[in-house]
C-alpha cells in the first residue's frame, strides 16, 4: 500500500474511500451494507469466528451480531 496512505488517520482514509464511492454513485444504503459486511467478516477472522468475543469487541450483543450477520447474508463467519 502507498506509504502516504499508511500515514493518514482513519478519518482521512475513509474520506478518500467515500469520495470515490460518491464519484461512482454508490447508493448510501449499499455503502452501509458493504461496510457492515466487511467489518463483521474481518472481526470474524480476528476472533476466529468466536461470536462472543466479536460481539464484545464490536460493542454489540451476541444476538444482535448474529441477526446482523444473517440480514447481511453472511452464511458462515470466517473461522467459525
């Protein structure tokens, strides 16, 4: 990855990504859905699919995490 990008803070990185999405006319709802899906999948990899640890780290109740994954059509969480 570009060294300049690595030096940006999370807000600046997200601004670049969002600007690109707006330029490509990605719908708000689709952007949120994709963000949530990737966020949960990456957390699943980190916590090896342990939903209790994932939920705690993400600040969600375990049932909320399960329901969100189901609504996003995440069939099987990586590592789980």
